[in-house]
């Protein structure tokens, strides 16, 4: 293969790849903009009611972009490819390429690198960027909630134990109305713990406040009230995950969503408290599972 032929191939590869990528990017921007406008029409009023102002609207729009982008990228790739081929046909570029000896299979080969690049971008977006942005959006929405106690309660299980959280506040740093139902290996209730609130700090982890409880003796068939405590440090509420149901009161989304935060899967400093160590039990460190609300 001569140097001239090699150069012409590189020029054609750059031209076709650039034409496809620019049109996909254009279509993606249009679709994301339309979806962002529809989302802002629904959420602008709640954001302004929280006195977040224009910066709150911009923060919401920025954290929402990765989710919208991951959904719009596949459709944008299809529309962008059709738009590129249509424009090349109307401009007689396809006829020129055919007259130069380029087959349909050869045209597809020149589009493979750009297609692989778009696929890689979609995988990174769905696997890395979108989950973190949705997590940050849920924490921000909950942190700015003026009345978190009106939020959605949820249940999760830790082995044989059942746990109930009344509401989540301060982006996951405060839990309200914590109930822990301890069950023995035979799944019989043996102890009940109730705390009014639970607060997270980097120094002490999770601390339960105003703790009360009942101790159930199944053999003696009696129930004893546990000594009330003002606080309880380091009480572990669950194993490998904590799960809460996100709906309009927590996360601005038209559909209920489940947000699960796994130990070690998110950076410890930027992530909210519910994804940092303190709630987790070491015995479940390598036992991932989903909880149901």
C-alpha cells in the first residue's frame, strides 16, 4: 500500500468519524435540552419554594444531566447516523465514494472506531457517572428539604433482623424514628430497640439518641423493658447496604426509585453519610444483596 493511499484512508476515516460524532453530539444536546426543560417545568416550583433560587435550579439541572444523557445517547446515535447518511446522499458524497470504489462494507469499517467510542462513552456514563450523580442529587434534595419528617419511611433487613427508618434528613446524616427488631436464628423476635434519632459523625460513626427497648424471653414467656439510654454509640443498624425508597418527597423523580449504597463502592469523603462506614457490619462485608421496601 502506497503512502498516498494510506493518507487518503486516514483522511476518509477522520472525515466520516467526525461527521458521525458531531451529528450524534448535536442530536444528544437537543434531546437532553428538551428533557431538561420538561424536568425543570415540574421541579422549578419546589426548588423555589425551598428558597434555593437560581443556583438551586442550576445545581439540579447539572446533577440531572448525566441521567438524561445516558438515556438520550442510544437514540442520538441512531438519529445522528441517519442524519449523516441522509446529508451525504443529498450532497452526492455517497455517489462519489461509490465511484471511487468504496463498498458498503468498507463504509461500515470506517464508522467502526466512532461507534466503539460512543459505546465506550455510554458504558462509562451508565456505570460510573450516572450512579454518582443520582446519589448526589438524592442527597442534595434531601438535605434541602425543609420538612424531612414528612418523608417516606422504609424497611430493610440485616440477616434475620428487621429495621425501620421513619425518615432521612440532612442528606443521609440524620435518621429519624429508628426501630430495630432483633430476631434469633429461628426468626423469632427476641429484642426490640427504638431510637428517636440517629446522627452520623466522622469521629463516632452512627449514634442513636433516646434509646428504649424491650427484651423478649421466649422460654420464660416474659417481656422486660430495657434501661433507657440517652445515646448509644456505634450501634450497627444493617449489614452490607442501607436502602431507602426515593419518591417525590426525597428525590425529584416521576417514578419511585431505589437507592442502595454499598460499602467501598463510592469515595468515602464526597459521598453522603449513608454510603460511608459506620452503619455496616463486617460479617456482611462480602455478601451483597438487595433489600425490599
